[in-house]
């Protein structure tokens, strides 16, 4: 049986993305069936989030609202907003099973908020500290995913709600660095879970730089320009440096 200290350490590794693929898969299964581990992850995320800068509050609230609205989260007790009085952690709501709750949705929320202490300014050591975040939203403003970008061109895509029928289409991620360069394809994305890959070498993202996810036929996807339908788009938000 894991001690509280072990659970906290493991929750921190999960939130910060320091786990291997096998470890992350085990953690996501435990989030569904282990109430103590689930509560520790949520509590630790709230503790990290509580130190976020005031100008990052909208980012936390928008991602928290997006997660709370997912069907898988209807019975889940998310951390209370900071302005409310803390609620006892022993309540039955955090002990209730979450059924089909996907761990991928939680890690997306946590990494996008204080998850990572990047937003809080608490830069954790690790192989891939993001220098920018992009909230990718649909036409009506619903957040569909979070993109993390590192200085070494590593990309991490964290889907929140991309449960759309693709009908054989290919989902691709694009950015437009400047008008002279034009659109640059960063890679193919999936709504199945978090993805990591090394993108093409580009200058560091600038505040307001545009990103988009398109759904194209295989023939359109083979072209060097966006094709098909633009599903989601957003702009880069640079993160505090140490």
C-alpha cells in the first residue's frame, strides 16, 4: 500500500509529465479506480494553481470550466476556485468512482494550469519546460486542446475535447510564423490521448503567433499548405521565464 508521501511524489511526477509511457498508463488507470490517488492529484494541482499569477487566472478558469463540462467529469469534484473557502477533503464526492473518466482529460487540465508550475512561474527541472502555451478552440470558443512548446522544438499536444467524427480525414497541426514563411506543418495529431513529438526547427514562438488544427483528406494532407476544414485555432501565450 502506498504511503501519503509516495502518492504525493507520484502525483507530482504525473502532473509534471515526468513519467514513462508505461508509468503514465498505470497512473491513468489508478485515477479511475483509486480514490486516494485521484484526490492527491487534484489536491496537488490546486496547491500549485493557488500560486498562479493574477494575469493567468483566466487561463485557469477557462481550462477548469472546459474540463468540468466534459461528460466524463459530471460526477467529479474539481478543486474549488481560490476565492471560496476551502472544503473538507474527506467529503464523499472525491471518493466517488468516476466511471469512464479518462486520465488524459485530467492531465490536460493540470498541465495547462498550475500543472504545471510553468504558469505559476515555478519552473520544475525536466527535459521539456514549455516556453509557450496555445489554447486551441473551436468556432464558438470551446477549448479542444492545449499545445505546449519548448525551446528545443519539442511539442506536447493535450486533447481536451476532440471527440469528432473524422470520417477518414487526417488531423494536422499548423502554425504561421510570419507572412514570408507562410504556414508550417508541425505534425499529425490524434484525439486519442496526449502526444509528444519533435517539431520542425523554428524560431521561438512569439506572443499571438497563430496555430490551427485542420481536418483534411489524405490527398489534401500531403500538400505543403493547410487543406480541408479548420477545426480549432489559437494563439501562443508565452510563459514566465525564471
